[in-house]
């Protein structure tokens, strides 16, 4: 994992001092609310329904155990003892006081953490696959590139006041896309060209919100050394020509659409031609140096524990199910990737208490070289667990509430905070998630349904990624009452797609039944090897409509 | 006379006027007793008349294209870039283009909604004077220009991004 040097430490400290000065001036009335707004947003501070909300950056989802313990302490000292893992691999606090925020940022800086650029119209946290570095099929570990992008984008003097927020995601696997790169402003797919050289396929102009779009390819192959100059060219074109007259048309996706992807690409290439060989061009040494931070932990030479696991599975059916769903194949023999699910029915998806944060830290130290990863599905990953300790780990986490064996199933719901916390909400989202989880408590039935992404947002802003859920639920307001619109067929993976709206919206109490009917259609119509999305793509939306509105 | 902030945070007085774009049918109201910045396209339109006059400079609005005077920038003693609202970040790109692409060497001034907390970004993008909005505390400028002792990126102020300095 990346470790700060004196330069990073100095800038982190200077940032805290700067925000302390800004907060003082804001409280003294020297900065108007409007002037303070982008400054506090770029330090992660929103003002929300109950109190300010602080979004803490977890660069590409990586956390060390000491950082988790610090987060636990911060939630205890400054908040109400719980935190929320977000769909952008960050951590959010719901109740800090404005005047405490500089102190919180100082406490974070001590453990090499910050809240830089987690909100506001700037380049946000770069996200990636939570299985980076431990999965067998990736082309190369994407995290060194994520850290290179993080450093380049941090306090970038030209791009702190963009038309709108800007998000970059990187993916390195050829078969899967857990980073949802095609719904980001820039999605970078690591590839090798025919000559075997490493580079990126560049997607620009994806995004959710009001006008959901899947990002088109604007460059098939960008050599790795050109990464930053090319990003700089894209950002400069966007900064100059992105719309600023209408907040809802200000994302880069609108510019790409207006110019067409080809027209946009031409403008970027023209800009890039000027700066391609500027000092911003990466050097092989810089990339090598960064890779040095993401080396393998001291794995032991092990064999796969196939026989042992087979015996344990046979003896314990619950363990067997957990292993099938929440444990993934590791590139090293004898190791496994474990996802701790934060989706226990009755707990808002992604919420953890201070105590649980400490438990996760202890688990990381005991089982996984002291590190965890946050996923955009709002779960937490222990990436390097010995197979012969899986049973022991499972026994430890079950009473902690991290063992719900529903990863990637219908009840592994992505859900925004919604009307319970968020001032922009049209409707509550957490109670809908809970009602659906209760309706589908039978695990055998859930497993039989296979992988289904169910995503819920409380309004158009789409924090819960409803457009790209196989089943999407969106809270809408009808004459002051909360209703829910359902869409089908979305995907955030390699085959990214925006869901289609099923029809008129539903009352909250009807939602579990509506989902059940949709699932019934799938169960009736599927062929043996089909997942939900396959069936939907084959039969279309009509049979679902007919059943739900019958 | 209004105060202007220098890149090192010191304050000096100067009397450059910013001449607004004339309304349709009106002509450019250039003051006779002060040096003045005029809209860049109008300077270009009256090029024969204006060039060589060291009391006439140009200003760009945030949606203007500095490319129009790319080959003539060093004929100007002063260029202003307007920030109509401080959250409009186009001026930063304009400044870098003027400096890094067109090689502008003379004074580059941020005008308009210029506040304290953006000064260091402006400096890094090549501005070397700042006409702070009048209601802001000009004595705090030196602090705000120097919140950070270094940056991660190459920009107008340095050819050495941190990744190159680390290698050295
Ligand atoms: C509680 C208060 C929150 C507020 C007020 C809020 C506000 C917003 C707004 C206004 C947008 C739309 C921006 C746009 O695209 O135009 C947005 C997008 C987004 N939010 Fe939130 N949010 C909140 C919490 C969260 C949380 C907790 C998460 C994570 C679970 C989250 C994840 C996202 C994501 C991923 C997007 C991006 C969708 C896209 O790509 O366009 N937000 N949020
Ligand atoms: S989707 Fe809407 S309701 Fe949900 S957190 Fe975002 S802004 Fe709030």
C-alpha cells in the first residue's frame, strides 16, 4: 500500500492548516456561505438534513488497520459512533460539527488520510477493482496508476473549479469490471496492445444522475507513459468547453454527446499534441517507483487446502454457503479473497459502528496482513486470507454481522442514504431495502436466483446507482408522497447498460411484492444457465410489465 | 488608486483600467489619463492602431479564446483574465495557454471575482498579479499565496512534478 513520504506529509499538514484558516474566516463572517461552499466541499464537508456530513477519502478503497482504528475513534469522539461505507469506496460521517472538522482532518492526516476533493466540482477519488493485485486474471495491478492519478489530481491548480464533479475509475481485469468504469467521467481499462505494451483504453463521458450514459471509447490505446498528459488534455477541453450555464448539463457526458465522441476525441487529440511531451509525461522510473508500493505481502508457500475445505464444507452447510458466495479465488495457492458483507437485514447497507470498525481492523491484522479494501457495493474485503483459516474466520465474523452469505445476490443491495439522511431525497431508500431483504430471507431461494444487482436511490442524483442495477429502484415524489419507480436491465459491468423504466411507480408497501413478481417472471422463463440479466435481455421488458401490472 | 497584489504577496498601487466591452452601437471608451485593458478581440480588430502602445493591454473573459492572439502576446505589456464568478475555472486554463503555449512573458493579471483562497492556484497557473475583490482583506494575501510550499504537478510555475523531483 502507498506510504507517505515527507512531501505528502508536508502537503497534508499544509492542507489542514489551510482549512483551519478557512473555517475560522467562515465562522468569523469573512467568507460568505457561497464563498466557503466549494472550499468546504473540497474538504469533504456537505451540509445535510441533520448536520454536516463529512466524506473521508479512501483512495481506491485501500485501508490499513491503524486507519480503521483511527476512523473508529473519530466516529466516537466527534460523531455518533457509526460510519457509512459509500458506493465510491469512501467513508462518510453523518454528524460532525463544523468547528470540529479541522481537528478531524488533523487526526486523519496523522494516519495518512484526508478528505480532499471528495465533493465539489473537481477531480474526485479515483476508484478501482477491490480485488486488485490478488485476482488471477488482471493484466497488471491498477493501484499504482490510481495513486499516480491521485497525486496528479490532488490540488491540481488548473482543475479545482470544473463545470461539475469529475470521477475517474480504472479496471485491469479482462473478464470482469468491478469498478464500473463505463459509468465514470473517465473510465480507464488497462490493456496490452499487439506489441505487448501496456496502456489504457480510454472511455469518456459515462455517468449517472439525471442523464445516465455509458461512456464511449475515445481512444483505443494510450501508452502508459502518456497517462497524465492525456488526462490533462481531456480535463482542459472539459474545463474550457463544458457547460457552466446549467448545472444539470455540466457533466462531461453532455459535452461528449454534443460534440459526438469522435468530435470530442479530435479536440482532445489536438490539445494533447501540444502537451504530450511536457514535463507531466510519466517516466518509467516514476511508474516503477510507484509499483514498489504495491508489492505482494509476505505470502507463505502453500498448497490449496482443497481436501480440508471439502471436509469442512461437508460438515457445515452454512459455512459451505458462505464459502460459495462470499469467498473468491486468489491468485496464490492456499489463499482466498473474503468479502465481509455489510448487508445484514435491518442495518442500513454500508453502515458500521465504531466497534465494528475496530473488529474489522483486528480481523485485518489477524487474517490479512493488516489491510482491507472497501467495495463500491458497500462491503469490505479481506484480500489475503489463508484457506486453512477460513473456517476460523467465518466463525469469528458470523456473530459480528459480517457473515451474511448474500454477496452479489438480490439482497446484497446498493442503497443510498435517502430520505432518512439526505436533504435532496424524494423518498426514503433504506426502509425499502430492508423490506426487500425481509421478503427474500430464504437463502436457498436467493442462491437459486443467482447474481442480481438491485440498486436503490432516493432521487434522480443516483447515488445508489439505480440506473445500472439489473433491477433499479428510484424514489420519486408524487404530490408530496413517496413513490418508487422500477427499471430493469441495467448493468455496471463490461456490458454496461442503462435500465429501462418498467412503468408507473409504486407505493412503498407494494415494493417487496413488485420485486417478487419480477423475480417470478425470471424464474418461470429462464433457461438453465441464464442469470437474471440474460433472461431479461432475451425476453425483453414486456413479460415483466404484464405480470407486475396485471 | 487601486491596490494590486504581486506574486510574492507584496502590494503595490497601479492605475490600469479595465475597459468593458462596449454595448452595441457604442464605441470603446478608452481613458486618456490611465493605461487600459481592452477586450482582446477589439485590440486585434484595431491592431494597426494599438500595437506598440505600452499603455494598452488586453483582457479575456472566461469564455474567450486566447488563441486569437497566440502569435502576438508579447506585444502586450499586460494581459488580464476575467473571473466573472470565482467558481468559473476557465481562467486557469487560459492563463496556462498564454504562458506555456504562446510564451507570454509580461504581466498576467487576474481580474473580476478574485478572492483569497484561489490566489495560489492562480499563481501556479502563471498569474503574477491579482486585483483582489475590494471587500477582501488584502493583508491576508501573502498567507493565501503560500498555503502550500510545493505541489504534486508540473504547471506554469515548475517543470518538475513531484514524481520527477523524487527521482532526482
Ligand atoms: C447524504 C447526503 C448525500 C447527498 C446530499 C448527495 C448528493 C449527491 C448529488 C447531488 C449527486 C448528483 C451529482 C450529479 O451527478 O449531478 C450525487 C451523486 C452521487 N452520489 Fe451522493 N449524496 C449523498 C450521499 C451519498 C452516499 C452516502 C453515497 C454512497 C453510497 C453517494 C454516492 C454517490 C454517487 C456514486 C454519485 C454519482 C452518480 C453519478 O455518477 O452521477 N452519495 N450525490
Ligand atoms: S440519491 Fe438522492 S436521496 Fe439518495 S443520497 Fe443521493 S441525493 Fe440523497
